[in-house]
């Protein structure tokens, strides 16, 4: 649920099949645990399969002087009529 107020009123259901924040958190978790083979190749994160809305997000680490300073996200987007879900 997502709320647009501090009191929690105005909540709406969120059926996000893929989220950039989850993909980037996973990528940085893999980095922190030494599970990435390369810092220069993008990480592809597949999400949404259980929702029958498979999605793919590509995460590329930003490097400055060999240090990771952030990340960039990419992928394809398909908009759907929210009345269908």
C-alpha cells in the first residue's frame, strides 16, 4: 500500500511488477557481498513473474576513479490500462 499522507488516509494499491529501487538494492547487495563478477557490466534483474507481468531492469554501476558512486537504471516500459488489473 502507498499512502500520500502522514495519517495513512488516501492509500492506494500498488501493483508494481518491477521497481528500480528493488533492482538497485539487489545490485548493491550483490556488490557488498562480493557476488558481482564485474563492476563494468550491467546487472539484469527479472521481476514480476509471479504477477504474470514479467519485467526486466538493467542496472549499471556508475564508477569514478574505480569507486562506485551510484547507478543507472534502464529497461522497456509497457503501459497498461489500470482498469484491467
